[in-house]
């Protein structure tokens, strides 16, 4: 049974090349051959039955992922997981009532060619959220498309800028500004964790200038709440592997985001944990 890894044909940044190299090296260290297929090439797998064969799916091509599942392949992660993690509004809906999250209002759906013709819903949101308010494009990544509105005018300006998008409006956790925790969960177990700190931006992402510092997710009482919350969140989402982002508020730990295709290079460098190897070991365990 061959080992397949599916990645995007058009994403060729240095960070993504580094990720692919780490996965390739992990397979080789474990004595396994692997074939990398782009999402354009992987459609050829739909010509035959998968018979339960796992495929490590490190992409967001949901249509391809679902077709492979229809043909009997076991996608790791599965299409439903990728879909719910790729849209922050869907993530919120999936976790609603099950884990602690920042107060959140989802903007009502509108069509891209129409936009919002009135903003009455903003007043409703203001009843639940105080300024500043965080606005997120539901499909943004790496901290991009995340904004902070200090007042109603700024909030409406950002909403006008994102017509037809999935939009999340969220309370600003001031005590966690520029700081969060990334916990990587594989096979239901937290394998590595880091505190991300950005002194110059309210967004903590490494890609936005933040730095990563290791935390102990293997038994440390100090980080037990964070670790257990990350593991619980990944389980609810049904993720084989995921990067769970957590904020520390005055009321405790809050789930901020869940990333089904989370990059792990910075975390591996900070912690010394070979996250790629952990992912590959989990994938290989599904073949037995």
C-alpha cells in the first residue's frame, strides 16, 4: 500500500517547501517510501477504489478530498474537518457550547455582488461586544485578514471591505493582546506547544512578526488547562492533527482558532519536537 501526501500545486512559498521537506524526511527516517502528489495530480487516484487506504491530505481542496473519500480513501485530515477548520465561523459553530471561546457574533450572510445594504446587525453585535472588536475574514490565514475596530465607523468600514465573505466579530481579549498559545495535537494527544509573542501587533502569528517560545505540554501543571483544552477541541473537531490556538483571559483559557493544516516548522524549531514525524507516525498507524 503506497504512502501518498497531497499538497497544493500552486502554493510554493519557502515556508510550505520547508513543511513538505520535513514530511518527506519523516517518512524516510521511518523507513517508508512516499509519493507527493499535487491536488491537480491526485485526481488520478479517483480512477480506482481506495479500499480504506489512508492519504495524508495537507491541502484545502475540499472537492478533491470528498471525491477521494467517496472512492474509499481515508483522508487524514478528513474533508469535514478541513471544511470546519478552514472557516472560522464554521469552527465557532462546531465548538459552540462545548468549549470556552471569546464572545463571538457571526455577521449575517450576504452576496458578494450585493454586500450589506444596511448595518442594523452591528447595533445588535454592540450589545454583546465592547470596542475594540476583532473582525476576522473566516477564511483568512497566518493572521492576515484579522482586524481591530476601535469604534462603529471602523467596524462598518471593515465589513464593507469583506462583502460576501464569512465574517467573525469577536471580543478583544486585552490581557492576551499580542500573545497566544499554539498547541499541536496529533492522534488526540498534544505533542508540542509554544507561546507566541508579538510586542508590536495584537496578532501573535509568527508570520506577523511574533516569536515562538516552547511550553511543556507533557505533564506540566502550569499548562495543563491549555493542553487539555487543545486536546478536547481537536477531538470535537474530529481532527487527526491540528494546531489549536488558545488565548489566556482573566476567566481562563479560550479557544481562538483551530487549524487543520497548521504549519509546524517554527514550533518544531522552538521545542525540538519533530512534529512532522509525529504526524507521519499517526498516519502510518492507520494503515495497520
